[in-house]
């Protein structure tokens, strides 16, 4: 089977919660986000075409030092057969399997749940805010469809407590960093029983730093990155107990209740 793979990382500690993981990058995306951090791999290039056996060899080589395989992008759900193949091979090797998604292809997400140990779902904003969703994804007239499909993916994922729900929002100053937005996200997650799942350690919600220098659009590179303090304020605005922060200055999956201590440590 021929597959499209834009990159391979044999060891990452920031892609699969609490697990060292090998990471496979796919090209292409069905969104057009101006703040995209992985824009350099989106265009399909001839060298991205590989045989699935090359991917299997990569997993073989990484297996001794990782506990999981993660497929990210781009938008991995554009390649459901690749995800199924990587899932099956990873499980054969005794490794966990997960993938990232923006949730738009909700029927694909639903069909892939049984193949997955973890799904990382990108909540660009509250799924009830169709206007802001359209602004964020950069697709005119698609805000409502994107919001509705994200909600369907979220609802489906939250039904399956055997699959870890890794929910994340990249906080982009001036775009989706309003207290109201995170209050709405918190309310949505409460209605889907996130708090019980979080207590069971089968779900987490992380606010992650937008890194301006990695943005696709030049105009976005002039924005100042959100501070850990601001991410903490927005985490508290959700009204949820278990919310995490990912920021270069404090680390990966830092609980909001631990943030103040770490900020003081960084400032010393």
C-alpha cells in the first residue's frame, strides 16, 4: 500500500500524554488556519510517497524506546486506511496508538474509535460559536458545519471511556483567547461528563501555547505568544477542575493548580 508521510520522529515526549511516542506526520489539511504551526508539511511532495512497509520499519526501530505511536499532521483523518494500518501494526508490536484530528470528518473519527487508544481532538473554540469557528479555520461559509462536526466528534469520543480523550485548544491571542470562549468550552465539556472522565484519567483538556514564529501567515508572526499566566487565567475560566497547560516556559501537561509554583520557579 502506498501512503503519504511528511515526516517521522522516533521519540517525542509531548505528543502522547504521559507516554514516550514515535510520531508520524501526514500532509494536507481540510482547514486553512492562518496560525497553523505545521504549515510547512501541508503541501504534498513526491518524496512523501512511501510504501507502508517503510512505516512499519520505522515503528520496528522505534519500538524499543517508546510506548505508543501517534499520527499527526496536517489532518490524519484524510487517510483512514493509513491510520487503520498503523493502528494494527502498533498493537501487534505491543504499542498504544493514537491520532490527532480537527474533528471535521466526524464519520471517519467515529469509525476509527475502535482502532484507537487515544484521540487528540482540537477544539479551536467552543463548538457553539460558529462565527469564531469560521474565522479560525479560514473557510468562508464553513463555520457552522465545522462547529457541528467538531461537536459530533466530541460527543462520540466522550461516549467511549476506553479511548483516552485528549482535548486541546491552541490559544491564539486576539483570536480565541476570550474568557467567554473558555467558559463556553467548559460548559460544553461539563454536559458531556468530562469531569468524571478526568477523574478516571481517561480524558484531559489542555490549553497550549500558540508559537508565533511557527505560524503560516506572516501577520500572525507579529503576535505575542500567550504567557503561562494568561493560559492559567483561561484554564480557570472553564470552571473545570482538571485543566492542563502546555507552554515552553513551564512544560507539557502542567495542571492549572501547579502553574503558579512553576511560574515563580521560572521567574527566579
